[in-house]
C-alpha cells in the first residue's frame, strides 16, 4: 500500500515525531518504524534536490578553469564536467565533434536556443562552433 505525503505526516505525528524534546536518534527511529525504505529515499532525495538548487544550481566559473571563455569555444572543461557530475549525480560527457547521435541532438537543441534567444547568445554560438555543427 502506497502512502501519500499527508498520511506519512499524520503517521509521524501519531508516533510522536513532532513532540518537543525528542532527540535526533529518537526521531530517526520513529521515521524508520513509520515509513518504508523507498519512502525514506524519496524524502531524502527531495531534501537534497531542494537544497542543491535553491541558489540556482552548481556554480561554475571560467576563472577556476571549470568552463571555457567564449573565445575558446565556451562549454565545460573536464574539471567542470567532473564538478557538475559530482554535485548533481549527472553523467555529462565530453563534446562529440566527429559525429554521432549525441552531436546531432546537441546541434538541434542548441540551434533552437540561438534562434529563440532574446540577445546575441555568444556562449551558445561558440558551443555550436566547438561541436562542429553544420552552418556554424
């Protein structure tokens, strides 16, 4: 039986989770007794994602060597990809300028970004050039 968030909160309240003076270890025991493991994983994931992206996501900078300036083709360096992957659990890969499905998909998406941007979009244009997209 799948519990909704409100029924989990009611179960926690009934078990005394919100009572004043509870120690952290007592609260953890209550959570373990009231919820299933998938529910706990979902709760932790939600907290992790909310905390990670409340300030706008991962901070990457040219000065720290995590991304390239537009004159060098924009995009992330290996150091930047490693940091992004570590902090978000993603699996970003290096550019694929020689061809393939990833290149085709990237060129199509990024061309749309350039076409629909309000400004000049210099980083998007530089990345299209770096990936050797047709017409850039």
